[in-house]
C-alpha cells in the first residue's frame, strides 16, 4: 500500500475501530485510541513532505489500480505541489481537534472521534484523487461525517444548520457530476483528470463546464453570495466541527478550481475572470464590513473566513505566479489561523457557555496565558508580518497590483477591515477591567489546552517567519498550471 493510500485509509480504519466502542464507559480508552490514530495518521503523511521532489510539476507518489473496469474507473492517486500541503494540513488539524475534544465531549465520544478521523481520510482522498469519479465519491463522502457532527453535537438549531449545510453543498455538486459525465464521454471513456486537462473543448462547452464546476466549488469555498450557509453552520457546530470546517473543508472548493475549472476550461476561466474577481472583492470588502457588526464571536470569525477565502479566489483568477501561489499559501495559512480562532472561542465557551462578545470583558486579567495566545492568533488574522496570515495575503495583493492597480487597491482595503473587526473583538473580550462575575471566576488554560494552542502557534509563526518550504514545493506546479492556461484549448 502506497503512502497516499495509507494517509487516506489509516484514519478511516481507526475511525471504524472507534465506532465499534458502543458505550460511553469506554470513553477514556476511546480518547486514547483516537489520539493514537490521529498521530499515526499525521506521521504517515510526513514522508510525503520529506520525500517530495521540488522543481517538478509531475504527480508524485502515484498509485493506480482498476476499480470499476466496466466504466474505466480507477483508484488513481497522486499529489503535486498544489496538494501536498493540503494533505499535511488535514492530518495536522485532525490531531489538534482530537486534543481539543478531550474533556469537552462526554456523550457518544466514540462516534464523535470516529467521525473526525473518517472525515480526515475522506478529505485527504479529495486532495489526492486523480480519477474524476474517485474525486466525486470522496468529495461527497465528506458531507456525511460533518452532517452528523453538526446534527448530533451542535447547538440548539443544529438540525436546521446541518440540513442547510448538506443541501447547499449537495445541490451544487450535482451539476459537477453532470460535467464529469460529459468529460467522460468527450474523452472517449476516461475519468482521468490529467487527461481531461488536454481535451480540446469548444467555447460553449468550456463555459458550461466552468459554471457547472463553479456551482460545486463556489458553494464550498464559500464565495459571495452563496456563503449564507456558513455563519449558521459555524454558530451551531461544535468547536471541533467549526475548526475542521474552516481549516480544511472550505479548501475543498478552492482546490477544485485549481484541479478542474482552470486547467479543463482555461479559455472560459479567462473569459469569466472578471466575474470571479468581482465576487472575490465583494467577499473581502463587503463581508468584512458585515463582520464588523457581529455580536457573536463565532459568527464574526465565520464572516472573516469568507473574507479571507476571497483572497484565495482573487489570487487564482488574476493568473500570475504571485497571485496563484499566494492563493495557495493563503489556503494553508487560513487553515492554521481560522482553526486557532475557533478553538480559542471554544476555550471560552467551555467555561462561560456563551459566544456573545457582550458577555465578556477583561479576560486578560483572569486568563493571561490564554489571552497571549488569542492575541497572536488575532494578529495573524489581521495579517501581521511575521505570522502565517501575512504571507498569502501579501502575495495576492502584490499579484493583484501587478495585474491591475485598482484590483490590488481594493484587495488591500480588506486588510484594514480585517484588522478592525478582529482587534475590536479582542479589545471587547480580553482588555480592560473584569467585565462580570463569570469572567472573574475564569481559570486559565490547562496543560491540554496549552498544548493544543501551542501546536497552532508554532505553525502560525513557522509559516510566517519561514514560508520558503511552502512556496518551494508549489512553484513548479503553479508555473505549469499558468503555462497550461496560456495555451487555448479551443479546437482548431
């Protein structure tokens, strides 16, 4: 079994084992099995980085086995510089989320931990699949564990949020399935994604394919105006669910643009780039303003995620190396920072059982260690130099200015809004005198929470201070993608 297969199936196998523990009296053992499973799953992905060859756009760690031979469907896996870090991010965040739930989840612990491990395997499958049907199966399969996580362990309106999440993302994906079947027929009976990249497609076909993929991936990112499901889901989801949703699941849509929309329909991508840029700028500016007026911390960070993911799609569709590389770097950085922001809110919620900003004030007086972590993550969310949040956004803005000064200026204004809503929330929650008796009785973070936040802090600072490993791995793949897109695929 290859490394990618291990990365996919090890967490799924551990998740299946956990589901066999049927009662909560085994909760202590379940937690340890889940932690071991998450750590082993992460360690399995580390050789993908250590053995990865920079300087080539070719797929690496390729595995290919016939799956459904009648329809030429293959179990075909491989990663390049654009997917490597997404695989590592997924396995890393899974470890952190398991640690975060150690004391918080007390009912159906085996199902909760099992769902996250299975979800981790499915998401790695999405980032590794080179067969269209295999990609679609993994892409849709991620909905099931996340639906259960929201619907079982969520807040008062969890059923509404779970249904909204499921229906929005499922309906968008149905058009993608139609597109995959069209490409299968057009390619003479192949579901090979890399073969689809070489297909000569007419202008109308490319446009229809572009919007079919847009329906699936824009909802997943989510882009404005199909983002309305995200705040509701974040508010109702348990802390771990929000962390995984923001850190990884949103990246499935952005990754889809890189792997499907742009290389398969390059002419349509160029033709409709103005729309993608406009929607991205609305996300980074308008949604940033919406975040300013939020009173619920989770909802504020949810809108912040929409704004930050706007930088990702903006970077992709300005079609230069700085922009596309910046968009990918921003995906990884947002995974670290947004995951940390949601887990930090979870630390407060576990103690006060409120996410309302007005219910806090002066937390730094009673939780100084936690307030220091929160400040680091808030600064990263603002895009402070030296943190992960700065690198990707700065690259995208530079790329945007290179393409069009006014687009770059519009994107740069979002940094002001991001600083405004993040720091204003930090001021009201953490600074000043103790706000009330609940805050007065707060205890600082324990060893488990310190470990969880330290892992994320290290990642945020490492990427901010030394982004070279991230950019070096993706450079050749980004250059090849742009070269591929510069060549028209319209039939002669």
